[in-house]
């Protein structure tokens, strides 16, 4: 995983690594990514995700799930 010490948006030095269940919504469909690790700046709220985190998000994204793809191609 990346090691980030400064927020790329505001320059804040208090950026921290978090590991928690992450919830979002895509086109009205709520979904959750369990145990996601990412960085967040407490000063401006910026969130930074490395490749591993993005792959994990994509794996849980309703638009990319097998059932959504099956419905789209049907």
C-alpha cells in the first residue's frame, strides 16, 4: 500500500490511513465494501485510494457485478 504523509489537495500533514467498511451508492443502489483500506485527510475530507482499494471497490460496485452485467447483455 502507498504511504502518504501530505494531502495532495490541501497540503495538510494530518492525513491518516483508515481501514473500515465503506458504503456508497451507485444509481440508487446502495453497496458496501468491507474492510477497505484508504487514506483520508481530516482537514479537507479528501480520500485517496490505491490500486488495491480501487479493485476492491470495483469488485463490489453494482454496475460491474456479474448479475448487473448479465442483465445488461440480456
